[in-house]
């Protein structure tokens, strides 16, 4: 909302309302990374990340694809940047969506979640995260995890990666 002074009435103020903001549309690549013990990697968002909006909550690893970047390459890049892991993408699990406000700007993020295998389990976190855990999917409810990531982990409980809710 902005304030406009009405010159014909010096004591009056007219309010102009902004049009609803159209969100910035982005595509994200997210991964349910499974180790040899059947555990999935989750990471907790830190206060230190410049675009963090869910501080203290757990997510699956991943992030936004850069314009012109191939999906699989973006997925591998995000995982490497956030965890130091090299993974092998296997199959798509789910499509999810969320609408965060990042630095005051409304976003709409559409994510494709992939099942991935880790070549190693030694995680090196980026500044975006302050903790990680390898958990059995059945233990997911012990961790404050955001939607839609929690639905993906829940689908792994029954060894049904296509189960969404």
C-alpha cells in the first residue's frame, strides 16, 4: 500500500492498494537419499542460510534449479553443495509444491523428488544447514519435518516410493 496526498484536499490522504503480487515460479530438485542400511538423509535448516525460511525444521536435501540447467545435473549439484555427497539418482518419487516468502518476495516452488543412492555416508554440511541425521523412515515423526518432504519419507515406510500421503 502506498500513500498519495490529494492536492485538492490538503488534509486528506488517499490510499492506493498494490495489486496482488504474482509469485516467482521456480523448479526445485529434491532427493530422498538412501544409504545401505535403508536410512534416509534429512537436514535441518540453519539460521545462517541467506534464503532460509524454515529455520530449525528438517527437509530432504535439494534446491532450486538454475535457468538452463539440466534437472539431473541441478539435483546432483544441490546435493553436492549441501552435503558433499555424490549420488546416483534412481526414480522419481513425487511432485510437491510450497509457497514461501523469501526476502519479502512471494515464491511458488514446484519440486520433483527423486530417490537417490549415496556413494558415501560422510556428510559435510553447507552453511544452509546445521544438523543432519540418517533416519529410518518409520522414525520420521520424531523430527519436525516440513510438507511435502514428510510425505515422501512416509511413502518410504512401506517401501512404496509412490505413496504420497
